[in-house]
């Protein structure tokens, strides 16, 4: 559920450190990613959100990924000027398959005084049961989920999660409303490949970078 302004003020007065983690391939980063990060930041009174591009995603073909250097450069350009949205090379430098549980563990070790909020979309809830060491991941952070219009009722959603107690109740207790932004990286890549505009789908510096480096021409 959404956090009230009183809740946000209470958190700030208590001096708690709260940060978010938003992982993904960011292939390329687009306005949907940035709006999701901003919505979570405001809903949970976070100091910042760290966007973490993967090296090799566990559930997607790595052959579709632009090189890590390009994805990192686009993220850097997209986040310039917003001190509350930052990015990390953690998974790129680790290489190999990028498991979220390893990333959360590393961030918790680096900043043990931070309550880390792992940000996902509601469409990921039924998939969590397939994630690597998922219960360890959920125990190591607070998983917060952006709810979308047309989501199933809570009973249906709880059954779809397919994880043992207490995880369904905890996950459903940390839903937050976000802006519905129907933008996908795959659609952006397809548009680039057929010569269609991606203006307003990605930040202008990202659009310029894609054009300059001739990315996604054969997506």
C-alpha cells in the first residue's frame, strides 16, 4: 500500500537509512525504468535508488544484450542530474550470471546500516518462486512491488506467488501504486531496427547515444 506523508516524515525524523535496488538489463534504459525508481523512492521515503545493470540475465538470452559498456554509458547519461538515482557496476564487474541474491548480499555487506528495498513490478511476483535462492534474497532485504491496474485480487495473487509463509503476506504488504507506463526495452529495440522514432520513450541523451553508436540496428 502507498506510504502517507506522515509515514515519510516519521522515517526521516528517525534517521533511518533506506535505499532501493532496481536491477535489470537496461537494454536500453527508458523512462519506464526511471519512473518506477522515482515512484518507489517517494512511496518508501528512500534516500536513493541504485540501478544495477546485469552482466548476464538468468532468464533472458544474453545474445540480445548490447555490450555492457554501452548499457552502462546509457545509464550514466540517463541519470545525470538526479542525485537520488544512481547506478552501480556491481554485477558488470562480477560478470557471469547475475543473481539478485548475490547483489543484495554484496550491498548489505558494503552498507550494513541501510534497509535495502528490492524493487520489482507486479508481473514478477508469480515468477519469484523460480528465482535463484529466493528465500535467502527475501530474507536479506525488503521486497517492494509496484502494483498495476487490473491486478488480480489479493487471494488470487497470493496463490500465484507459490512461496511458503511468511513470504506471500510480506510481499503483498509491500505493494505500492505507480504510474502505468507501457514502455519496454524490447519494443524500443524493434523500433530502432525498423527505423521508427524512440523519442519520448527514452531520455534524449540515451536516444542520441543509440544513434551515435548505431545500437539495435538488427534487433
